């Protein structure tokens, strides 16, 4: 009987160890499973170049992130989706994020996808200078908000009274190129690679705003990020790696091809976009860090033209930006 009891004890211990081993294996398997993250984006353009790179080069996958891309019809809709928790993250427009955060939206900026604007003011047929836009019809996409205010600011700096032009809404960049070509509008803010398409139609680049300007921040739903820290860090760090990758000269041609495939625009056009965005404007934040000036300038532009300022509160960078996601390993 003693031997039988001893055998039973040994068997019990073995079964317990098997159970423990199975539990550890199950936990390890769960740890290897990618986390699904829904990210809201706008229509394909160079605004999302880093996102396209992170997908193509497997940087999300390296961080065990399974990104589900949802295209929003406008930046306010995108922000609302992130704020409500319908999606976990988004690549927004800077002014919209500032307004939402000031109004108490549970959203935080984790990094600057674009720390300078990649919008260029383009004149239509016969327009050689900003002054030629006086009294004409122009477009910045929407008629209100940060991009519209940037256009008004550029007009004012170029000697044109922004109150004397008529702004129309054309949210799609391709439509703006067509409108410039047929004379529907005389001037337009265009984003790459569509600005190059207009330039090849003999339209002239009139102006580029070169100071710091966080055009597109990565935003996170704060509640989700607090509960899913690893996923929030992983998403941010994947885009940071894409930023470092795109500035590496050896990756230039591949980066151009990724933008061409993502936007369905010819490779040679996207090559010009690389020259402007990466080499000249250096618009992509090398480490995704958000500079105070990049947000302050958005507010100052709005205040200068007196049109629906993005914020009326004393500026505090920490209210909008949490650098800990980038600082994490």
C-alpha cells in the first residue's frame, strides 16, 4: 500500500507539472498573438506615408500589432471616432486634435507623423504670384479649420486680403487638381503627390509654409492607451521606426515605390514628392517627437487671421502631448 500511495503521489505531481506546463504554454501562445488596433485615417496621400511604410516593411507586425485601417470622410469625423472609442487610434490633423483636447476629449498626441506641413499653395492657369489670387475662388479642402486658415494666412502674407477671396470646399486632392485645370478655382493648397501632378500641368507653386507645424499627429484614445499600454507603445514605436527608415538614403527608392502603390500615383511623380517632403522640407518627424512650436504655430496662425482659433487657452504642451509612448522601449 505504501508503494501504491507513493506512486499516486508521484503521478499527482507529474500531472500538476503537466498542468503548469500547459498553462505556461497557453500564456506564451497568448503573448505571441498580435493585438488588433483599429486606426482611423484620411484618404490615401503622403499624409499617411509613414503608415504605409510601417505596413509594408512589417514594423507593426514586429510590435505584434495587427492594424485595421478605417478611412474617415473628414478629420473631425476621424477625431470623433478616436474620442468615442470606436477606434483606438488615428492619424489626425493638428488643429482638430488641439480643439478636441481643449474641449475635454479623451485623446492624447503620441507623436508627430508630420512635424511640418507638406501642403503647397498652387496657382491655376495664368496665376504667377499670390497677388493674382486677389478676389478669386480658392480652395484648401474645407472652408473652415486649420488648413483653410493656413491658406488665408499665406494669402495675407502675400498681399491678398483673405476676406476678398471666395473659398470653396473640395476635400479630395485629385478634385482640386482638376478644379485648377478647368478654372473652377484659381488657387489651391495641395498635398503630395498631387501638387507635383498640378506642377506638371504647368501650374506654379506659389508658396510653402516652412516653420514647424504639426500637420498630422498620431492620436490615441486615452482610456484605451491606459489599459493597453504595450499596444499603444507598439503602434507609436512602429511609426517611429518608419520615420527613421524613410530618412535612410538606401531606402529612398523603396519609399517612393511604397507611396506610389499607396496613392495609385506614378513612381516618377512620387520621386518628386520624396525630394520635397524628405529632402527639402524635412517634414517627417525623424523621431516623431512633438515640438511646442509645431502646435503653437497652428494656434498663432488662427489668431493672426482671426478665424476660429484652434485654442484660446494658455499653451501647455503637456496638455496635448505625452512623450512617454516614444520614450518606452
